[in-house]
C-alpha cells in the first residue's frame, strides 16, 4: 500500500510496527505538498524544515519507547484559527498576518501529546466567516476533487489537505457547518462534536457559544480516533464539559440493528439539489438494509435557524473581534493621526469585506433599542430549536439528512450573493444552535463527479451512536 | 521699577496677564490692579456665602457608584497575581492581556467576597447570575470589552444605615452590587509623544456598589462611604484605600428645589481620591449646578472630572456622545449558580461586625465605651487590640496604647490603621516591661516609636540600648545626695513647706539619670533624705 493512501490509524500502526517512520511519512506528505500545493493552496503556513525536524524528534521518541500515543508519528494539519506556540496563526486575515501566539490551543497540545506531527496551518475563510474559503486574505483554496470548484468552508484548507493527501488528517472548527460542509464538498469525513466536548482554549473565537473544534479525516475510524485524542475536560475553558465516555473508538462497531433513524422532511424540500437528495436517501436506504428503523418526521423551525444563527454568531463575533485593534499584536496601519484614527484605519485595512459585514451586523443587533428585538429573539429561537431536537431525539437515535443543498459551487459563484451563501448553511447551523454533534460522511458523487456528504445528527453526548452509524454505513458502502 | 513689577507679576496670576497687554505696567498700575482683584475676590466670597444661604431652597440629591478592588490573591479570570506595583506587564498572562484564543475562568473567591459584601449590606443575592460584556474601545482594555454584570448582578436591593449628625440613623439603599474586571493602566510619555500600556491591573477583581440617590449632603456621603469601608474591611474583602485606588467613588449629583418630587438633571463626577476631595467636589458641583439654574441655564447630563488641586471639575463627555456599550451575556462564561449550600457557607463565614464587637468588648474586657467605639472603628485596630490583649491580658492598657500613642502616630504620619505592620507580641512585651518596672512610661513611648517603625523586639531593644529603669537604691541614693547638695534653695523651700520643690528635685534627679530612674524610688529616697 502506498504510504499516502494509508489512513492516519493505518499509518500509526505501520510506524508502531517499524514498517515505516514518522520521517518517511512526513517526507511523503512534503513531496505531495510540493507537487500539488501550488494548485490547491491548502496551507497558509507550511515550514518544511520545522515539520521534518519535528517528525525526526517524534521518531526518536517512538524508537526510545517514550512515545506511544494513538497518533504517534502521524502528520496532521491544523486550521489556522487555532493558536500554535511560535508558529504564525493568522485566521487567514491580514489583521493577524504577523501574529505568533505565546501558547498552543488545547486541542493541538492533545494532538501532539498523542504523537501527531504538525505539517502546517491550513487556509480558511477569514475568521471562519464564509462557506467557501474564498474570503481568506491569502488566496482561495481549490477543491482537489475538481479545482474549478471551492472546497467549502470555512475549514476548506483542512478538508482539501486531507482530500489531496497533503495531510493524513486535520483539525477544523465548526460554528455553523464549517467542518461538515467542506468535508462533504471534498469527500472526506468531518465531525462537529457536542458543544463543550473539545476545549476551545486557544481557538480564536468567531461565535463563542457555537464554535467547536473537530476532525477532518479520510474515514470514520480516523475520525473516532482523533475525537478520542482531542476530547477532554479543560479547566481553562469554562464551557468545557466533564465526560467519561470519550473512548470513541469503542463505537467503531458494524451494526445498526434496531437503531432508530429519523429523516426530517423539512430537510428535503425546496432548494435541495436532486442528485444530493437521491444520494442522501440512498444512504438512509443502506442503513435500513443494515437493520436500522428509518422513518420520516417533521422537525419544524428549520427556516428560523438561519436568521437566528446569523444574529447570534455575528453578535458574538462583533465583540470577539474587537481585540484586533492594532494596539497589542497583529497588523497596525503605518500612518495615522491619533488613537481613534489608528483603530479605524487598522481595522478598515485589516479586515476583509465579509468580516466587516458580520461585525456591522453583530454591532447592530446588540445596539441599544435593537437588542431585545434581535438578539434576545434569536436566543429564544435557539432555545426553541433545541426543544424541537429534544422532541425528535425522544423518538430517534440519529437524524439523517443532507449536509448542504448542493455539491461544491464553482469558484467565485458564491461571494457575489452573501444571502444565498448564508442559505447554504441551512442544514448545518441548527446543529450548532442546539449544541449537538453532527458528522458528515461521503455518500457518493454527483454527475459532475463532485462529492456528496450525508449528515447524521445525534443528541448531545451521543457521538458514539453517530460514529457507530457512520462506521456501519461506511463499511456497507465499501462492500458495495 | 520694571524688575519690581516683574516680581509681582510672577507671583500674582491675574497680574501675569499684564505682561501680555503690550505695555510695561508701572508698579502703581500693577498694585492698583491687584487691589481691584482682591476686592473682587472679597465680593465673590460674600456672594458665595449669600448663595449658600439661598441654597437652602435647594436640595442636593446624591447617589454613589463605588468601585472596590477585592483582596484576592489572583485576578478575576486568570491566575495572575493582583499585587499592587511590580514592573509593567509582569503580572500578566494571555488571558489578562486579551491574547487571541484565551478564555476567562471565574475566580470563586471573587464571588464569595461579592456575596459577603452583599449579605453585610442587606442585599438579596442573585443565585443565578451572569456576566456580560461591556464593549468599548480603549487601549487599557485589552479585549476592548470589559467583563461586567448588567442584566443579572450578584446582589440587589440592600441598604446600610448611617448615623446623622443629630444622632438619628438613615438608611441608604443599595440598588445593586456587581462583579467586574479592572482595566490596565496607560502611561503617557509626553516627551516622546507615545503611550505605553501596563496590564498588571488588568483583570484585578472589582465590585461596583451602586446606591440609590438617597444622600443629601457631603456629610451623608462621607458617612455612607465610611460605613461601606468599615464593613468591607471587617470582611477582609478589600483594604479600601482611596489614595491607592482600591476604593473609588463616582458621585452622581443633581439639585432640585426643596419640595420638588422630580429629580434634576444629574452629572457624574469622577477622579475623587480622598474623602476630603469627595466633599469638596460635591460642594463645588452643587454650587455649579445652582449657579446654572439661577442664571437660567440648564444642567447638562455629563461626566465630569474633578481636579482637586484646582478645586474645579471639567466636562469629560456628555450624554450625547455617551457610548452604546452593546452589553450582552459573555458566551465564554457559563451562568453562575450560587447554590443554597454555597450561600450558607458564605453566610456562616461572615465575621463579627462593629456593633457585635462593641457588645462583646464591653462584656469581655470591661473597657470604657469611648475606647471601644474608637478601637472598633477599624478592623485593623480591633484585631491588634484582641491579639495584644490575648497575649498580655491587660485590655485597658492595650486600649490606652491604641487610642493614645498609636492614633497619635497615625495622625502625625497621615497613615491608615491598615499601614500598621508591627507584631502584637511586641506591644504586649512593651506593656509587660512597664508593668515589671523594667522601663518607665516615658522610655516606653520612645521604645514604642521604634516598635511602630521597625517592629523591634522591645526586650532586646531595651537591653541593647541600656534603657532599663534604674531601681538600684545605692546608685539612686548617690545621685539624690548630689542633687540635694547642689540645690540648697529648693531643699530649704521644701523644708519650709513648699511641696512643689520636691517635684523640682525629682525632675533634676531624673535628668541626671537620663530619664531611666525609677520615679517611685526617687521620690521615696528624696523624702527619706530630706
């Protein structure tokens, strides 16, 4: 088997068995990056020497028997909104073009403790605001399955890197679908965990109450393995939850007999591409054949999720992004007259159009006189959506539907119409509003050869159920 | 001529204008101008007294926002030290400098102090409370938002009772107490025209105690502040030093005609660093507002900054350019639930406050009420009293030292009781030394200064400096004999019935023995020999 065709878990096993080394694996990734990166632009920061040196260090420890983690020697990519000590962390924004953090995010620390070697930092929509990775200040990332198309976003660089074999696996972050949607567009597996499962410490916040870090991988086994590595209670993050059930690989069981799967009719209405619809329903059919009980139901409130999401996320973002002011770190305009002029010019030049749009939107919905009408109302909708899901999960173990209404759009087709772009998040954002886990698993291609993903949504803390369903489906597809 | 004029111009600000009028003022002109100025000033003084008499028609309405820095060891949302001072940016971490990706974690001690202050001021504790972000751009605020509480503050609807001059008490209602983080400090270098930020203070925990507009005079305000300070010091929640900024008061003030039911337009005055500055600022602001109203102008709702040196406040910002802080619940902090159990624990830890202490002291120590009142006015003095008394079991003597020497030194040096740093054991030893007759009272006072300043061990100090009282009869007798021989006139006077003369002879003996003689013995020996 070609080294690059291995999954992260297969590679870790091969390294453990001495069949290959962390250095060979990294060299293979570097060779691939040198071959395809100029076209795909998956990475914002890629330091070949640093990556190789780290691989050598890790290999020494493996050989010395001091490093024995689940990902020992595996090269991984990290989305550029996660702080990495001493390594440029830009959020794909000009305003952080020179920002080098003093500490690493908790998820990255845990990856490294498990023996993973960081390849570099992946491209993204600026501050994770976007669905195509086109709002990056450092160029667009192209979809490796078809470079005429976007990889999705905002974790587009991470999804594309895994799809292009420029990484064995990657970390992304998901505020409204930013892991699941690019996973779907690029034909890889992506999981957004239950809110509070993975520490947000070191994740540069977009919408704090919605953000979660999660894996983008070649298959469900890798997904479960990385989840097992990064999920842990962190006292540095007040929203982090203590969970005992983080042995996610134990859920890699090929069996869905008796599992109750609900298909929300609202997810299959107007706007959904026919080919996507067919592929997703086919996935449901396969699970049914494997013994799951599948039935349709009304989830309701789906149409309210988008305005509620853009109100809450933008409100939080407008405040979260205030710290980027040119005073302490990051970009500062050269010529200015006085403090306020410095703020104004720095932020005007440092932020891109989509970020400014959301900051303005967020500032508006929080401003006095509008807070009740917008922000509080959005919080109420959020609570109602959570309730609707609670009711659904009283009946079903898993909710199954599409990830996105279409396959990956062409480059440049989305940005001209932000409202349309926002509507593309319709199937993913309610999951963030309700704090639930969701996974995107490849379920075929459309007639243009673009990947389609099926989304499975679980109740809070039911990642294991999702992993089991996704794994069973993946195994069944491979048998086909 | 011109030189003299210059000298005058230098000293009299009004005459300084003369140097800019374009001609050389003669000394006569300068002097007559100065005279004119004096008479104008005189007139103004009368006018102001006249106005004060008019002010009887006005009522001053005052509410306070009091910020208190809590005495936690670490900051409110990170583990950095709260210690005052330190080289700039040495008590900082990613959290309190607002680094991207950092997250706040609430310090439980802050909640306990805030709740304790709330309980001591008769507030209702909000058992389900939240933190909100107050958004504004300023470089001393690293995130450009301050984590504070708007919607669900930890304490609400309390009151404290203050004593008025006529002996009656008045309740000042507390609207709310909320927790928040302090900002950093800007250091301006005017020479280089740059500013630096020191984040050492960033994230130091504060509570803000917001009163209702229940105060009517500077005296009531001071009484309210003193009461708050006493409560908080008793709780150990803060040292409440106005000069160092660990207690800061902003004054919301309006005036209205006596009998009016509606409030006038209020102003907020900031930068008040002492009780006397607060009193001056209140009076100045009251007068300013009355002047405006009297002259048919309107009071503008605005924030004003007090300059205590100039005894003048100037407008910082008006309501029109007041910012929209866009408050919303901080999503990085989970709602705080103070369980019944936790609240009970906090209640059970409430200390003995002044009134309870006063009762106990009267019962336990039997010292005069005046002494008790004075000592319990400060937690530090009460602690010192109790510690020392526990060691020497001489409550009255300890009380005498506290209200005598200690209060005198504090006053002379403009210190607060909290500045006392010597060990109670040293005061106890000093009292024992006097009791044993090892040193006399005058020497003890000198030794006490050393204890106060350097925390010396009085036993060792007395020994090392040979300050022990001379009670050796032989040595004393020799000196007394010499004094008698040297002062025949006084001896004669004494023998002639003038008792005063004995005092003179005692004094002479003490002087000859450098104050170390046992005065009782000297008396006895003198009487014998005479």
